[in-house]
């Protein structure tokens, strides 16, 4: 695959914005004959209006002459933990889980009533989420390295640690000291997770999360022949 790399950061249930972002990619490619790579940086769920629709689109959709790589974000990790009974669903509600449950057909009154019992709430969550969505969340990788210079993760890397010493928690959750110090490795980290007013282009990292769920702006990055730009 020698085509361009496109990157879409934190979607957070904004299905309309995702369709628009993928439309920009299609328009940018025009009649390209080579296969592109599209990297999604995670956080498909919570906060926005249609988390269920986003996951369904990512499962069922396809883009001609494009290989799609979908990474795991911290919100996806939490949702999966709730579905596996490894996290209290009540804490997740305050992080945007309530909006996710609405997208799966649960009503606020039922969520409030079930919140009195973590067990019953967890059972209701599991019963509303299709098995295909559970499997999607289970199989998400946390990082993708493409070529000699670029690595793609949701949040960042711990500065100065080799890749084999990075943990999933670092790659899905880290802010500092990564945001200030960068990866301190000879590579460019492309990430989301931390909301910025405008995409940040630094020598060793590119931050793309412009807060689509509240700004309406879903950034799309293009890397063509090693050069990164927005489309």
C-alpha cells in the first residue's frame, strides 16, 4: 500500500461529522488508483448523539480502495470494561455514557432508575448492545506504526520509553508529560485525546482532537509522501 494516509481523531458519537470527514477523504483522493490507509484514533463513543450509529458504520461500512485501521480510545476501553463487568457503569455515565445508552435505545428515566443498582444497570447495558459491537470493542488495537516515522495512538506515548515498554494505559490515557515533552524518540506521534482549538503540528507529535462533539469540527489529517497537512 503506497497511497496516502488519512487520520480521523475522536468521533464521540458524531455520525454526521464522520460521514462528512470520510466524504472529504473521498473527494481528496479523486481518481487515485493506489490504496489509501485511513486511521481512526479511537473514542467512537460517549458525549455525542449517536455512538451506536458510529460503531455500526465502522463495522458495516467500507471505503473503496482504502484499508481502515481503527484504534482504541480511553472511552472505548471504559465502555468495553462496563460490558465485561470490569467497571462500575455509574462512573461511566458522567463521562458521556448516558448519551451512549440513549443511542442504544435506553431512556433517561430507566437509566436513572437502574443507577440505584450497578448490577442491574450493567445487565441493562449489556442487553442493549449488540454482540457485534461488543466484539468490535474487544478487538480494537491500541497503536499502529506505519512506515519508519509515524506511529498512531489515541493519547500519546510516555516520553523516552521504547515502544516495547509503553503500556496500553499510556497510549490511551496519557496527557502529561507527553504533551509538554513529546515522545523523545525519533518518530512522529499522531494522536487525539486532548482537545485543542486548532490542530497542533510539532516536530515530534501532531494533536488532532478539535472536540467534534461540542465544536462540530472533525479534523482530517493527510500524510502524503511523509508530509502532513489538513484536508
